[in-house]
């Protein structure tokens, strides 16, 4: 139980936080009067408006709350279908279900993991009202769709115009990514972002809805006001998360079983919250969604937002090293995801994670954790993640998106966040090279 293991390398527990973020969360724990209301909320929304050059930004306690607010504010007919890609998280179809609409799953491209436009065209019906474009792992979906076409061409926008579809951008992975000199999140009628524990910036939970549409923005703001704030205990759980993870749980992970047990104990007894509630795996809505973003988490998000360029430069560097180290091995790396290729297209990737293919992907994920204390990413080991999501409850039909299903068997993604050092990277690539 107390055998020593190598230092843990985490991809999802609380990876993006640095010491200043953790100390800030610790300080906020002792300032409960700052937890719910405060000036940081408006400041974060204003920073988003300036950064994206959009008219409106409205904060919520998660990306799915933000998406849910957008859907409820669009006033779509009850029988509306919302097109979205498979090879995603249940946090995308669930708000569609919660809003009373029908998710229609579109397959993805096996080389860039973004929406397959031919399958999209095939699945548009008279009831189709909106399409959600996910910039998977931070790669702008518009880059591949517009390759080989005249400058400023965006084929996804053309499809939406032709079929009178509302374009909603899922930017949960792609804060800071760009296409054709414009930041993703500013192309559609609305966009939503996530600040959860494993995203580009992290306030443990958090999200934002953006739009340039006056009428839609007014309804989203009203929805935010009516949603209210999450409970004080829920805010406390989020503030405690980086403190416990960085000062207690990750340090004792070297005593391998003890670290695991402490984390599991903390979640069972609701000391820490889980990233995905069990209800979400059944298509149901936990009572803390939707809620407005509390001030304390806005403070954390602002602290991370000012480090966005630093995070991007680090992620890009780490991704380029992965690409060069794994090229020519049994792992399939993608030219489409390499920094030089994206630079040539004029696109900017957020490099949230670096994704590769291997026929034994699931086994590699398990053994990296069990033997090496490396938490390699499992986005996505099911066409709708997490792996234990009940597919029928989120209206996914097996066989409907064969490429997504195939990718879920053979992909794994590698950490790029700010706490990945070149020493960590070497340990990861040395482990991966053992696989034939």
C-alpha cells in the first residue's frame, strides 16, 4: 500500500494550476463574503468581451450551464433537432436534452477529430435548427473545412446559411485558438467556453456564453439572473480542490495506493466534487446546473486569464516536442496537428492536449496509470464520454457515427499543461516507446 512510485503526472485532476493559483484559492477559502457576489464577475466578462471583440459575455458556473442558457434563450420550437458531433463529452448533448430538444449526432473526421461536413449535410432535416461546432482538443474546425478554398471561405458558415441553421461554437477546448486571424468563438450566433479543471484556463468549474446578438444577449443575461448562484458549500468545494490536490493528494500519490484512496475518500464524502455527476451519465441534470458564476471562481479565472499567452507558448512547445519524438514510432501522429502545418494554414491551435493513435490505446492508458503513475488522457474512450455514460440515455445510437466509435478505441491524448516539464515529457515518451 505504501510502496513508492514515481512522481505523478496528472492530465485532469487539477493540472493547470500554479502555486499562485493555489495560494489564491486558499486565501479565498477564508473570505466567504467574497464567494458569491463581487466585482470579479463583471471584470471577467469585460475581459472576455475585449479579448474576443464581441458585444456580450455572460458568465456561468460551467460550460454546460452556458450552453444550456444559450439554448433556452433561442426560443426554438419544441420538436427542434440540434446537430452536434460524436467523439465528445456528455456535457454537450445533455444541455440539449435538458432544454427539451433532440440531439442528432454527426460523425467526425478521423484525422482532425472535428465534425465531418458530408455527414452533417446528410443528417440535416426539416427539424434541424442549430449545429454545434466543437473545436476538438483546440483545433479550429474551420481550418480543415476551408482547406483548398479561397481566402476567408468558411464552409461551415456556408452550410448554416444554406439550411438556415444557427451556428453555436463549442469552445470548451479552444480558448485562444484562431482561424483566418479571428478568434474562434466569434464566428457563430453564440459560443460557450469552459473553465473546468482540465481546460485552457481553470477555475475548477466555470464557463462563459458570448454573442453579438442584442436580443439573444438580453435573454441570456435574464437567464443568468434567474439561475442564481450555487450554494456556499459548492463554492467551498471548488476552492478546496486546488488546495487539496496540490498540497496533499498529488504529493502523496508517490505512495501510490494511499494517494488513490485519499482522492476516492474525498469524492465519496463530498469533500471534493467530481468533474461529472452520476446524473449526467444518465442524461439527467444535477441541481447545481445551471447557475451563475460565483465571484470567488471569477477571481481564479481572472488570475489564469492573464497567463493565457504563457500557457499557449508552453503548450505549443510541448506539442512540437511530442510530434518530433513520436514521429516514426508505432504511434500515429497527425501532420494536421503539428505546429508547422497549422502555422502554414494561418490557424492557431490551443494545444489543449496532444492526441495520437495506437491500436492498444486503452491498454496503454491503464498501464501508464497502474505502473508509471502517469495519467494519460482518455478523451474519448467512448463516442460520448465518460466511458460509463449510458449512451441510450443521451440518445446516441451505436453505429450512427462509425468513425467516432473507431477513434474511441484507438486514441489517447498526452498532457501539455503548464506543469508538464521537459523531464516529465521524456518520462512519458520513454514509456510510450516501449509499445510495439
